[in-house]
């Protein structure tokens, strides 16, 4: 999915869907649908529905902004996933019996769901649970579309007509070309960074490429890029900080400690003092509670409305035998998450849930 986002084309992905769909239509048993119906359903119903569900579950921000930014990348990944899942059925439609074909079709769409899990995770940077939830709920927009197909079938057939599509593209071509701007701009940005990364002295380009892979949860490549950045410039604070965060997320706490302490030495207020929060979290995991208390007390004094920092500090107080103080901090974490800006709730919701869980135990 990362390679599709970096080098894929919406036009090519659409052509593959049409080709595979045409192969299925050419089989001995007619389906009753035009060969362009799968692409129409993916573009008009499935992908917009996924964007809506992902926005609601992942708290990605305003739907309009998410649609402009992610529609073309997600449609490209979805079209390629559909083609890959259904390509074996082109052969099966000629060779398999009816029952066997239905079993293969069920497996194909199960495989499509797996591919869409990785597409959602890569395009939006969502966690495994959120990505799985989005895929599990993706039948809802399809069901709504199917219900509307009956009463509005005539209108849908007109919209799907090649002649109507020709005139629509002719008169609204610039608008349709704009749908691909999100994918093209990100690809152009990556190509620019790749060109800059050829310079053995440009650590910033390596760092920016690492951020792209980190957002997609491609941690192996992100680590490689961040390590290249600190090799070029050992004082690259941002790269040390991100290496520490990834190591902590992967449970490599000693590596995380080394990188975060380096970042702290380089810039004591790095990332609006978030280096103290991350360091305090690692100290908690290592059982160094007094060190964690020191770092988190400093951080929450500077950033008193950050739910993550409040939650970690609450954990320290709870583990050191101060349930009253822990309860107060958990309550503050829940309140801070609830009053966070809408675009931040994707990141704060987790800490609100964890704080409420700990409150239930106290």
C-alpha cells in the first residue's frame, strides 16, 4: 500500500478495475451488471463511505478536508485491492462450478477486506483496532447504496452511462482532475525528498521521509530513515525524539531511553516539552518511578491540559501509593480530552478511555 501511495496512479488503478470486471463479465454466466459497475460503486459509494466511517472512528477532522486530502489516495488503494482480490476469479468463472466459484468469491472478498485493513492503516495512519473497525463497518455504505439502487435505479443508470460520464468529464474536467491532487501532491513531495536525500549531508530530507513512513506505521523504514538522519547529523533532535517514541511503542525501552535522553540534552524544551512526557512514560515502564515523577511533574506544570501527560503522571501517583492524587489527575485527563479541539480528538480519545478505566479501579 505504501508503494501504491508513492508510485500509483488513479487512472491506472481504474483501468485495472475495468479490465478485471470486463473479464468477469465475459464469463459464461452473465451477471446482469455493466462492466463499469464495480468502479462506479467503489468511487461513488464505498470509498466515500469509508472516508466518513474513518473520520468518525479516527477523529480525523472535518469530513470536507479529509475528502479533499484522502479521497484519491484511498480510491487508488481500494481499486488496486479490488483488482488483486478479484483477478483469480476471472479464471475461476470459466473453470469452476457454481458452488466452487461462490466459495472462491467469498475468499476473494475476505482477502479484499484484509487488503483494505492495510489500506486504511496506511492512508490514515490509524491503529490496528481502528482500522479493523472501519473495515468491519464498511458494509454500511454499501447497504445504503443497495437500498437506494431500487428507488433511484433509473438515475444511477443515467449517471453510470458512458455518454453521461463523457459530458460530465468534458464540462467538469478540472473538478475531476482536482480529485487526484491529494495523491499527486504527496507523490511530488516524496520525489522531492528522495532527490534531496541523495545528498549525503542532508539529514533533514531523511528525517522528513522517516515521518512519512512513521505516519503510515511502516516503522522499519521509518527507523532506517531516522537513523540515517542522526548518522549525518548527531545533533538532529527531532530524529532522536522520533526514534525514542518508536522504540517505546515497540517495547524497546532501553533504546527509547537512550534516544530520548539524547534529545533532552540537545533541547530541554523540544516538542513543546513533550520530550519530558515521553521520557517519563519510559521511566514508568522501566520501574524508575521517582525519575518518572520528576519528568512528568515538570511536563504537566508546563502543559497542564495534555491528557496523555496527565494520565502518565496519574499512573505514577497510583503506583507510588497516592490514589487521591492519581484520581484527580485521571479526572483532569478526561476533562482535557473532552475539551480538546476536534482535530486533536483522534490523539486524545485513547487517553480519556484509559483514564476512565483507571478511575473505575480506584
